C-alpha cells in the first residue's frame, strides 16, 4: 500500500503485506466461508456421512459432529475461522445444530454473492438479513410447541433426534433412556440443568449395550490402602478438603536436639498429630472418606485399622458432585467435622472395570449428580458415543429449561422460508431482495437432508413446500419413506433454542463477513537470520549482534 508524493512512493504498510479490496476481498471471504459450509454439509440429517480427521500427530477422529469436524480441521483463512466460531458457539449454547448453523451461514453468503453481482450494496444486504433474522425468531416462537419437563416420552424423542445420524444411532433406545433419566435427576427445583453434574466416564471394553447410568458417582480412583474394606454398605460419607498428614511448620524453624531420645519423641509427636486427626474422623461416625488432598501412610494405616474406606486426591469437580449425590457437606477443617456434615450412600465399592480400579458410590437417595459409564469395543466408538451422549444431554437439558420444542426434518426452515417470502413485499425497497435471499437460504436444510439421503432435492423441496402451503406447519422430510410427513407424529422434534441460536449466529456471521471490504494481512515475521537469538550471541553487549 503506497501513496505517490512528488513522484516518490510513500510506503504505509510493512513490506510484504498483502491487501485485498472491494469485490475481490468479498469474493475471497465468501468463497472461504462456502468451502467450510460444504465441508460439513454432507453430515447433515439422519443419513449424513461421517468424516475421518487425521491430525499432525497421526491421531484419528471419526465423527459426524459439525463442531468436532471444524475444531479438528486446521483452518487458516480468517473468514473460515469465523464459521468455525459459529459452530463453537452453537455447541456451547445448545450442543446440537452445529452443522445446520454453518450450512445456513454458507448459503446466506452464497445468495448474497449473486445480489452483490447485481450491484446491490453490501450494507443493504446486511440490513435486509438483520430484519429477516429478527422476523424469523418471531415466527419461530409463534410455531413453537410447549412441553412439560415431566413429559419423559417427549424428552426421549428430543434426545433421539439429536442422536439420529450419529454413530450412536444403533443404540439410541438405551442411550436416550439413560440421558433422560440423568437430566431429570440432576435438574434443580427451579428447572435449571447443569450437565456438569452428569459425570461421563469412558472405558474401552465390553459392548455398547453395557453402557449404564449409576445413580450416584463413579470416580476414577482406588482405595488409599489395601487393608481398607472393598465394599461399604449404608455408608456415612465424609468429604474433606484438608490434608490428612502432619503439618509442617510454615516458618523456617530450627530444632536443637541434645539427646537421642528427643529424636524419637519428635517423631512420636508427628505420629500422634496424625493419630488425633484419624480419631476425630472415626469419632464422627464416617465409614467412607473422600479427601481432596493427601492422606499420608500413617493416616492410611489408622483409617484401615478402623475399617474406614478412604480415597485421596479426588478432583474438586468430583468432590462437588459427590456432595450433590450424597447430601454431604464439604468440610475444610478436620476440627470442624460434625455428624450433620456426613452424607449417605447405600453402597460404596471398589470395582475393576477393564482392568482398572474405580470407586462406585451408588444407591443414593435423590441424587443430584449421576454418572454415565460408556462402554464400547474401541476408542473411536466410545469417543463418538460420548459426543452423541453430550449432544443428547444438552438438548434434553435445554428443553427442560425452556419448555419449548419445534418439529424437525426441515419443517421449521420450510415454514420460515414461506412466511419470510410473504413478509418481504411488505418491507419493499432493496431490503426486500435481501429478505427473499434469506428465505431461499433457509431451504438449504431440507435440500441437504434430501441430498444426503439420495433423494431428489428439488422434488422433495416442492413436496414439503406444498404441504406447508396447505397449512401443515409440522411437515418435514421422512428420509426413509422419501416423502413429507408430520414430524410431530413420528417424534422428530428439536428444542426451539437449537433453531433460534443457529439462525441468529448464521445471520450475524454472514452480516459480519459481508461488511468487510478490505483485507490487510501482515507478512509473517521471519526468524532471526542464522538462528542467532535477537539480542546477539550470549555474552555480547546489546546491539553487538547486529555487526
């Protein structure tokens, strides 16, 4: 980038900086965003295909999940990175609909490109898209269906829709049952759900059918001492956030010993300190202790002698979930233990799972934290199962919180497209063109679902549109029958928030990319020549390395 002044060029940007302006910059950004959308489009719908991703280390991921695919892809282009951001936000907010959000954004930009070619200004398109997205959210809330958080049959259908098309689909009956039980157990009385209270553990081995829910916690630890019992029934659980070991002085103290007996007395005092701690735990009536910090050898021996089951260095998140599962209070000081701080569990036992010891805390009364143990024949299988279960947990928790669902199978997108086409002429002006482009872009969802199922996308789109024109708002594409049917009747339903978030994110990203008319990229700074450190060679005064 240079300016002429009296025949002398003035350089403003560093040498090697590249700059794309106007139409060229827009075309480059739109092409990058479309490429990202096309990369994930084939995974959409119940008959979508999977992707195999191999990273620089040679690790393999096989998945159907849009967010995972984009996270694993090593993307360089800045506009393409913005598309990855859409998928990430969608995944964090609602857990499902990541592919839909990216595909809609790609189609919005593709339709904007043809408007740009017809000399419609990017700001006009951006305005129209913003108007259309606001109207789309209004329409969505008007077609949403209310659902009670206690309607487990409907919650299972929501989970099934999220799992459809993923590797976990073959076992969706079992998995959806587990997911709905987990979410309804950990839901707080005010309806909020934090899926962090569902502790998912993966263990290679066994069959997928061995995947199970534990009404309590499973932690990846073993007993602190082999002399401790393997099984404790009707356990009184103590959760400690304090170390069971003798306290070292915090100041630099010097102890003068003048007689050999004093060494033994000093050591005995240390042991006595630990003994007192162990006695306080025993006196509280606790039969199981989970300690967030260390338990030293002496304390382990005392606890084992008292028949107490103990585990040490338990993760903070596990301790917090144990408190929710057993009803115990986390105690920060051994001196402060009272009987009221103890929680209860019907059964605490150490079990071997695939040659690995784990502690099961089960048969808890009204547990507010639960565990799901995923089993499968290989690492890739259980990783994909975990992604499917995560998506299902997220969508079920969203429905429990929002109590609103919409039909799936491309039904809401078709209805939105239809209503936005009717709305566009009422706006008039050039914005009408952008709103019509937005309406057309939404049809990419039913079109892609049809394409991925090997059906004729145009025939299917026309058939679904005709059903909606006739007033059947919940009609979507049945990929198995190859015709539009009522998605509510067959139980293909999704949370309202999945759709609102996808449309909002896609519109925002498309508008942001459209408004860019200048891309200025600095050249990557080259490393110091000859590998010499920036300050010259060691021992040289500063600046000497330049000579």
